[in-house]
């Protein structure tokens, strides 16, 4: 089992144990077990089922993702040979692995319903209680014939046991509830009830004398039962124990309602922890009906407390190094922040990351890596003071929380430097393991904790950033958090949130810049350019927000809005004039879009908008071809077959290889404005070369950024296909573009007349 699977299994087990411990609903616990198992398998083809055995029949316990019709069909089946995997496993009291339901004779009677629900394999294991009785079955179905791997068998073993714990806990709870109901119904049944309970029932009078003692496990008593009855507790218990019990008795008598409490006593069985419940009993003795008595129920919860301690250990400590984990760190860090905010103290957080540890872990295996991490933990701890905390928060990342003694920040900064220096020095010696030597250094990022700090996660993030700064310096050193760098990051996060909000508000709008034929002056198309119409800042150009949108993934929503507005514009153009029905609109395609199913997405959208794909030109940049060129070309061919046209934007500034031009299904080249600007300054050699290349390949050429008449004249003389730029028109809203297009048609008509 590799480290990732082991960690996932341990995490799932912790989650299930907590669920069982905290949840009183059996089906909820079993559902949690089922979904945890399905999540660990990750296949999407595995389905977990837990059935409960009652009187020789199996009934539904949990199967969150099996078809309801199938669950209903097998609900209540009798166990026995040939009763499928589960019925047979329960009957045999042994696991039954069926790798192919279609051919296994155990499934003859249930094969049709299973195959109809796409269930092809079933591995079932009987769930046993602590007494060895079968209380249910734990099964994993597969949607294809499948034999379980060792990993599957480990999962089945672990979660079959946890299923048994959950079922047995529920059965015990049901028994206790039933017995308590009987006790409340008739005080005359008290002795019969408590005699079968594992709990003790002690009857005290008001003075503290033992009147009666009931219970099955008499080893939980302080002494022999017959010896205790009739004696006062002061004769048996220590003074402090007597005072504690007497306080409970007095409180019970005064309140006349049930009291619940915990206490520890050394009894015949040894030191035990009890959960006590006390209540007033009236008329307990017929000869003294006026006297009040106390029923003291004592339940031995020693094992439960030990389990809770183990759960606490799992919840707050790293199982590999036994250091505190991220959860405990964040808890203690938040406490330190609160003290700093109240000016009681300052502190520091040291984020420690092992340099190049991943290379060792990947090359030598997780066993060596884990052993080294344990040695690292033992090497780091001696560098700290008694009041400081060191935690492992994942992988090769350790965090040290330095707790200050006062609110002197300068002293704390000095202490952080000293401790960081000791940590780095302690790591400088080689590590010896299995006769081999390893060198591991550490990079440390430091964030001070003072009254300005707001949250634990924020301090952790700042220390993490500082750690990366120390790595950039070469590693094996420390760096303090840089407020300037943090300010830049905060600004980026603020703008990202602002972009998200503006998307909801509809503040992003497309502008359209016309493209004309220089020979005829006729409008031949346009490019869609997104603008941010910010209520406070006005129109914001795309170069200020597109890079961040690319990095954050918001580019998909931006481009979807552009595409929908473009389709809407095309419909308006078609309605405005028949002569505008041939216009195509170019839209820019992000490199990120090629990581998904771009063809299906775009085709689905234009079909929904009822627009012909030929009306859209998809502009891509040369830089998009630098990575995964084969995948990009394959997707381009798929979209070309669907009717889309392609244009290479900013041609000449990127990859610029003739080899790739012959492999791409492109229709157009757009000459970058930087080359158009050179026409008036350095000449047109590059532009002429691009035009010659494009004409030899029968490609349409568009010049963007045309701003002077001399540029227009030069390009027109070389028979370029289209011009785009401020000389022609600035980008404009959709409404203005429709008006501009109609005016352009009228101007052309007047010229022809």
C-alpha cells in the first residue's frame, strides 16, 4: 500500500470512528462508511452495500449509490448457499468473492436483476460482532468483472470491522433504551432490570448508607457486595471521595431530577472511570415510605475514555512523527493571536520546508522518506524552548510556534532568528539510515504575531510566502515575511474578488472594432474585445485584468459572456441589413480553454444561440502552440470540421515557425501592431515578408493597429485583405457597432452612385 493510499485510508478511518462515536443513527453511520469506501476506490464504478441480518434474512442497511430498485429486490432475502455473494457469505460466515456475476452459479437466482442494474462483480464479507455472531454483510459491487486487489482487501477488512462496531453499538444502544423504558414504566422491575445490565445500580439513603446493590459485574464494586450493604460510604471510601459523592446526593435531593457526572474510583477491577447518573426514588422501602432514596447508576466508561483519547490522538497528532498536526497548530495559533491582540504577548511562526526532500522520497521510496521525516522531527525538537510548539502539517512541512513571554516585538524577532539559526544548524549534520547517509537542509519563513494579526490561516500563509523567499535565496536559511510582497498578493486577491463580483453584476461588456477591406472600403468583419465597465474606475482595458483572470480560472466566465454577446450582435446585424449577413466576428480563445472539451463547449453554445459557426473566427496566439501542440492541433481540426474558422493573432511575436503553419487548419494571419508601427519608422520588410508568406499559403491577412494614413496606403498597395485600428474606428459597444455598420453601408452606396 503506497503512502497516499495509506494516508487516505487512515483519514477515512478517523472520520468513520468519529462518526460512529458521535452519531446515534445507525444508517447515517453506515452511509458514511459506504461513501468513504467508494471515495477511497476513486473508480466511479464501485458501489458499497451494507446489509443487516435479522432472523436469517438480510435487510437494507446502507447502499447510497446502488439503484433503489435493486435494493428493494434483494431486501429481506434469506441467507443460504446460492443466495448471491451476501446471502452465501452470511451463511458460510466467510468472505465470498464473485469476480463475474454473469457466470457464477451463486448468482443464478439474482443474476438478471444484478446485470440489469449494471452490477458485474460482488465481493462480500460477513460482519461479525464481538461475540462472533454474524450481524450483517459488507459488500463492494463493481460495474465490470473485477477481482479485488490487496488494496481492496485491506479496505474490506478495515471497514467490515468498523461496520461491526457501528452495528454492535446500535444494538447495545437499543438494548439500553429498551431496558431504561421498562425501568421508567415500573419501579417494581428495578431489580430484574439492573441485574442484567453491565452497569451497577446502587441505592443510597439520605445519610449515605448502601441499601441495595444490583448489577452483573460485581468486580466494579469497592468491596464484596454483601460486605457493603448496610454500611455507610464513609466506612469504605476516602474522605475526599465521600465529600464528592455526598455533594451529588445533596444536589439530586434538592433538585429532584437526574444528575449526570463522571468520576474515577479504584475498585476491585482496578482504577476505572465511571459515568454516573443519580435520581430520587420515593417510597422505596415499604416500612419507611416517607424516606427518600438515591438510585446511583454507575457505568464503566474506561474503555470509551481510552477510545476517545485515541481519537483525540488521531485528530490532533500526526501519526508518523507523533507531533501535533495542522488542526492543533491552528487552535494554538489562534490562542496566540488572541493574546497578541489583547497586548499580553507577541509570538512568531516559523514555516519550515525541507529542501529537495521530494527528490529523496520519490527516488528511494516512501519507507525511506517516512523514516527520515521521523529523524527530522527528532532533530528539530531540541532547538525549541519548552513553551514552544512544533507541528507537522503535511509532507515535508513543519511549523514552529514561538510563544513570547511579553509584548516586546524586538525581543521576539531576535528569538525567532536564534531559533531559526538553531534549526538550520541542527539540520546541517548528515542523517544516517540503514548504513546510508543523507543530507537534508531546511528553508524557514518567519511571520511575527502581534496585535495587527487577524487569523491563523493568514499568518500561516504569510510565513509560507516568506519560506519561498528563503528558498529563492538558495535554501538552508530563513527569511522574514515581506509586507511589500504581501501587499502585491493582497491586491491581486482583492482584484480577483472584484472580478468575481463584477461578473455577477454584468460589468464586463464586449466592444467591437471594425475590420475593413482597404481596396473597397467595405466592412468585412470585426474583433470582439472585452472591457470592464467599473462603476468607480470607468472603462478598464483587458491588459489590466485578463492575466489575473487567466491565472484564477475566471477567464472561462469572461469568454462565455463575450461569446453570448457576440452571438447576440450577429443576430442584430442580420436583422439590420441583408448586406451584413456575411460579416464574421473574431473572438479570442484562451489557452486554458484547450485543456477542456472546447469543441463540444463552443458548438453547444452556438447551437443554443442559433448562430452559424462560420460567422465566428477563433483567434489563438502562437504561444498556445508551445505546449501540447499535437493536442491543440487535434482540437482545432475538430472545430474546423464543425465550421469554425481560425486566425493566428499577434503573428510574428511568438513561435513563428513555418513548420507549424502547414499543420494548422488556419484561415487567417493577423500582423501584430508592433510591426505595423515600424512601417513609418524602419520600413516594411517584416510586414512584406509576412504578406508574401500568407499569400503563398492562400491565407487571409489582417493588419491590426493601423493608425496612420501612410500605413493604410502601404498596406493597401500590397493587397492586404483587411485593416483594423484607430484610423478605421475605435472599439465600440454593440449598439454603436450596428449603427456604424449601417452608416458604412450607406457611405459605400453613395460612393458607388
